[in-house]
């Protein structure tokens, strides 16, 4: 149900209302274009139905062909309603005016758009992630925000791998990001506590890259209320924060580079340091197991994997077990 849910959140209320009224108007004889309705309805349902068979839940952009059919159908419904009475003309005009206002309020940040029923663009990160909200499109706006507020130093977890921040003139101390970790890009090792201005991109605030619950090192920012939002995609906080799990992940990020350099013991040491920082983290224990497996310490690796699974079942069995199982299965692959 991912794509229907994403469409419900990211489509304007006017478009949703007019499109969903089509069957009602047809049954009441106000929309007599049977062949055209079948064509438009079939186009939407076939494409949406085919998309729903996929488990690629990473953006409403994958079902954009639904919108031309919906727009034509909504236009037909608006015209049919407007023809019925003078009051109906005003109702349609009000709906279209609402559409215009919704669009203008969102300008120029259309990527994180969410309709008003879900709180608008500033709340879209609570429901969706990836290209629905934050696709590293806000660099210039982040730079402009920092300049306007005379912020010369901040911590930031951004949607990219952080290498693209310096050319954009963003004064920052980078925090580990999920994409960088997935790409095997080493991140700067950070302390367990940070203070000052903290910027967290919606991508990293979400569970998509890190996993649910306490697998996510930025869960406190996801659950907290930001002081401000930059372009509806970057959350702004000020204060003192415990980021021990993020610090542990910064140590984990060193491992691929150390392994490529043939520094096996250093890699294992970084993995053990990460586990020592957060001993009850199933993810970190699994990553230790993966590191041990890479250096051919099979028995120790299997023990670490077993402990990771036990932790996942103990702490959040519904949230973590599947994710940790998938992580361990990936580590077990020969090509890993």
C-alpha cells in the first residue's frame, strides 16, 4: 500500500477530491462520458496496480504517470460540477483557489510537498522519506540560512555524503549519514556529545536508511520538534545532545577504508570501539560480526551475529529482527 499512501499524502486535496468524485458524478448522470472515463480510470488503476507489486518504496516519482490521467479526470469533474448550478460554480472556484494557495505556499520547495490534511510540507518528513522529501536539493538554502543567521559553525547530517557541503559554502562539522555509510565513505569521527546548532536532513532523521526505533542514531531529532525547518527538508535544532550512537557509527565508517588498506586489526578495533560505545546495539554487534567475517575470523563472527539477533529480539522484536536478519544475511554473502 506504499504508493497509494504516498499519493494520498503528496497529492493536493483539490486533485484528490475532484478525482474521487468521478464515480459519484457518473452514477448520478452528471458525467456521461463512459468511454473516456473507462480509459482514464483504467490508465490510473493499471499503472498503480502494477506499481503496487513492487517493493521499491522510495518515492512517489515512480508513479508520476498516474497524474496526467488524474488531472484530466479532475478537470472533467470540475466542469461537470460547475455546470450544475451557480452555487456549484463558486464551489469549484473555491477549490481551484485553494489549489493555487497550496501551491504558492509551497513555492519553491515542491519536492517535500504534502497536502494540508497531513500538515503540509513541514510535516512530510514524519510520513515519508527519500525523494518524497529530501534528495539533497537544499544546499543553497542551507548556506543562505546560515549566512542570514550569522552561523559560522554547526553540526550537520545531510542527505549526501557530506563531501558536497564545502563547495556550497556551508560552515559545518559533519555528522555520519546513512548514505555515506552505505557507500562505504569514511566519515569524520565525532564525540559522543555535541552542542550548538545542529542541522539534520529529513533523509537521516527518518528510519529509511538506518532502521526503525533505536537503530536510528537521529531518532531524538525525528521525534523532537525542530526550532525551524529549512526548505521543509532540513530540521534545525539548538542545544546539547547525546549522539553516542552516531559517534559509534562514525567509527564503523572507518572500517571499509581500513580493510581496503589491508589494516585488518585496525578495522576490528574500530568495530569493537563502536560496540563499546553502545553495547546493546544490535546493528553495531552485527557490523562487528561482518568485520570479523571479512578478516576470516569465522567463529568470532558467528558469535557476534548470534548476539546481534538476541539483542534485536530482546529490545524491539517487531522492529529489529527482520532488519538485523537481512543485515547478517548480506554479511554472509560470499561477495561481501
